[in-house]
């Protein structure tokens, strides 16, 4: 069961990352981000919300080790930490940011507890 849930987490990461990588304007809209006079925001979405999650998810599937899946958990832990800071400091809209935080926290907890 752990292996199946690990694979699901990796595939979900790849799928969501693919949106950031291949459709950054769509991703910007979903995340309530605005693109400006420069394309640097699109570049950042492709990198941090896209390519990073695609490659880490693929690495998990390729390596298939608990440590690989734990590293994906650490990635989600970092995302959750940043989101938690934003919830406190920026007061983003409820419930959207809170749901994203819950998603990141659940994946981080699962991947770390199950694989360390």
C-alpha cells in the first residue's frame, strides 16, 4: 500500500508540475498571479511550480527508493512552510491558500512518515 501511495504522490506531482511547465499562463490564473510587462514571472512558474515538481516526481519513479520519496516529501514540506508563512504574513484569500497548504502538508506528512 505504501508503494502505491508513493507512486500516486509522484504522478500527482508530475501532473501538477506539467501545468506549471507547459501552461504557465493557465497556472498563473489558477494561482491568482498576474503576468506583467516582462516574461520573468512565466519563467519562474515554469521553473519552481513546473519543472522542479516534474523532475522530482520522475526521479522518485525512476529511483523507486524510500529516500527518493522522502525527498519529495521535503519538497512539499518546503512548499508548505512557505505557504504557512504567507498565511500568517500575507493573509491570502480564504479558502484557496488554506486548501493549497492542506494539500502540501498532507503530502509532506505522508511522504516523510511513510518513507523515513
